[in-house]
């Protein structure tokens, strides 16, 4: 079997609200699959169903080759789950926490100690393993929490917004840990509202909007939905944005304007012709640009294009 996760027609309602509305998903083995969407899109509900914590109202789900409803115990033996909040004892050391989780998973005393040492080394926490968790940084806590979810070496690991609240350093530490997991063959389902996180980690991304998958593909495939390259122009004077839109050799209807950042952005087909044309037009009009650059579209822009939903701003 090539798919580690198969979900078909998932539905879940909370009162009058449809958290999942016929959602379907397939995740290939040995990959990172990102599920991207703003708060309230249905990401956490999906993870809770896939990890046997919640029953769907309708639909079929298989994880690691087992039906989530009919074979829930078999699924639990094959998965790990890292939720949005760390499940650690602050007073215990990192090593003691992992040892405790090992015993909870019915490992023998010696096996639990060996596994704890292996995971501390794997997540570069060996030097701090004897410190109380309350002395750990945010990134160290999340890495320890991630290590705890791997006590039994799961086939499939669910990461539900694993870097929420972390600073850039902590987020980078967790990203490095996730990459090492996939290198070892683990399948990772990552839910996130950080667009950059999905772009950095995921082999494939599903965009969720109001309980449905509205797009699915590699990050590059999704970016191609709204065309190839884009050109960004940052002006020195925000008051000249309107004049610049009118004179640039770009279709005005496709130029987006960000007044706060003094930024104009538009899709282009011929990279070099567009770049030279914009620079020439600005010089001839006496409009001073601080920066002119070509770039690929971002997942932010893909989300807005597919959903027309300003909620993506919450996810930046």
C-alpha cells in the first residue's frame, strides 16, 4: 500500500456548524503532508478523527492500513500525536519525562531508559537531559514533546500546529527535527496556519477552507495555479503608488497594492522584459523605487486566489 492515510467523505458537525464537510485526503507513505488553513478551517477536527480521538458523523478513514473506527486499537499502536499544547511534566527533567512516557507505553525499565537516551541524542537534547523542563526554551520543549511522541517509533505522526507560539529560532529547531523524522521513513501529517511552514516542510499541501479540501498538490504546483513569476516594486514614496500602477507596463487589474509596505505586486510572463520595462517606466516618470524584484508566488497568494478569503492574513 502506497498511502499511509486515506480519508473519504469525512463529515463532522458541532451544532449548526460543519467542521468537516465531505473532506477527502490521501497521504503517501514516507512524506510530509501539510494541511493548511486558518483557525476554524477544520484542521484539528481532522487530526482528532485520524488519531481515533473523535468519531466522524460520516465517511471512511484508514491509517497505516487499518480502519480508524473498526480497528482503533491497531491504529493507536502505529501512530504518534503531537498536539498544540505540550504534554510534559515541568518539574521532571527531560530524561525523566521520556522515561515516564516509555513506562506508560509498557516498555520495561531498562528499555525505557535506553529509548529516552536515544531520543535525547536524536533531538540534540542530551546535554540538557538532566535539567527540569521548566528551564527549557520553547523550542527545546517542543523538541522534547516531539521526542515523547516517538517513543514507540510510529509509522504515522500527526503534528497539529507544532510551532504555534514559538519564536523563529524555536520554529527552525522543530523544522529540523521533523525533516530528520521523514528521513527515517516516518509519514508526517502536519497541520499549520503558518504558510511558510508548509512551504518549508511539506512534500504536498492540502488547503482546507470551511471543512473541505479546496486544492491539493506540491507547493510548486499550487503556486503555478496563479501563474509563474511575480514582480514586486517597493517605492520610496507611498503617495506615488497610484501613479505607478497607471504607468507600469502591467495589467492594472492584476496589480495588488500594499500601502503600508509601499508595495506593488503583479504576475508576469516574460521575466526579463517585465523587469526592464518596469525599471525604465519608473525612471522616465521620475518615480524612485527602493527595490524591484522577481519572485515566485507565495502560498499566501495561492490561498487568497483559491478562497478569496481575508482570513489568510491571520496565518501569516
